[in-house]
C-alpha cells in the first residue's frame, strides 16, 4: 500500500505533496528492501528502512581487529593548521595502529622531518593539508622533495575538488590525494594500498 498524506492541510501548511514517500517506497522495493512507518498525531513520525548489502572485505574488519593491525614500515606525519583536524586524524591513525605525529604548520613539519632524519627514524608518509596559511600544501610538498629523499610518500588532504589540484600537486611531487573529511575506512584502505597489503597482528 503506497504512503499518502492524511490531509491536504499538511501540504497547505508545510508544503510538499508527499510524493517523496512514494518514491522512497519504490526505491526500497527495487533494492529488495523494506520501509515501515509509525506515526501518531501530535507526536511525530518515524520511518525505518531496511536494505540488504554485501559487506566489503575492508569494511568487514571489526573495530577490535583494526586496533590490532600494525602497518609495516610506516611512520606518519600529519600536517594541518587546524588543531581539531590534527586531533581527529590522530584518533583515526591510532585506531588503525599506525605510529604518527602531528604538525600545525609547514615550518614545524620540516623541522620535525629533519629531526626524525637525524635520529634515523624518518617519517615515511605525510598527510598534508592543501590549504594552510604561510606554507600551503603545495609549498610543503616542494620543500620536502627538495630537502628530503624521494621515498617520502606525500598524500594531499583537501576539502576542495581534487580534480582541480591533482595536476599541480602531481607535478610538485604528490603521490596520492584524499578528500576531507577523512574516514577511517578510507585511510585504512589507502595505507594498505601503499604498504602492499602488508600488516602484522
């Protein structure tokens, strides 16, 4: 039975014809799912949608299993002027089990990269924000390529259209691009790709 509005007064007061409900019902039917509604006058309405999906292999890794995974040979430096972004990315990397540190400017990042080189524990990978005051992601990338070896993997992180920055970034020496906001599954998949799927438990 298709959904329909109980009264035309609803459309007159709030707008809309209720057609979206019928569309939602048709879409869930096409996807072999179901949609249910519970509604009470003066209280509100709740819709429940159930859809069958296959779980990707990477997404099938349980949270407890992700914490036990240590990606081999990867030390990450997160470079972003926004401290909250640094903290969030740090949480994501901690959950995955990757050794990392954060820098809130390009200048600080270059000092940390140099210090790590001197101690014989270089960072193998940098997450670099594209838009930063002072040294932006492009300038940081060029500096890393000029000062340090070509083996440092540089990943540009940006909330902008990656297609607009890819050519310029690749010319400067960027290896990979990833969109903001960062999701744990996306970061995990990218690191697994970079490491060749090598990990220890």
